[in-house]
């Protein structure tokens, strides 16, 4: 039976240059794919900021890969 491990990356708009960018998201996906991670899901979410109680719009990007 195949086993998997998962990784969730929080992506805030500021990490993508202040605005959600397809090119920057594509780079993130390709960087992780190069390490053997496969995209499992992208979820829109309010991601907690570093300062203050509020959050910012962002994405939760979930990857999976087989356990080796």
C-alpha cells in the first residue's frame, strides 16, 4: 500500500509581490514539483499576518508525495 506525506504552504499576497500573480504561483508550483511534490489542492483562505490579530487574503497550497 502506497503511503504519502503532505506539505501545506501559506501564500500571502505580499509574498507574491503584493498582488496574486500567476507567474509567481507557477514558479512556486514548479519549485516544489522539482523536489518531487505534486499539487493536491489550492484553497483560498485568510492567512494570519505576522503583526496584529487580523489576516490577509492568501492561499493554502497543499502538496503530496510518496513516502520514500
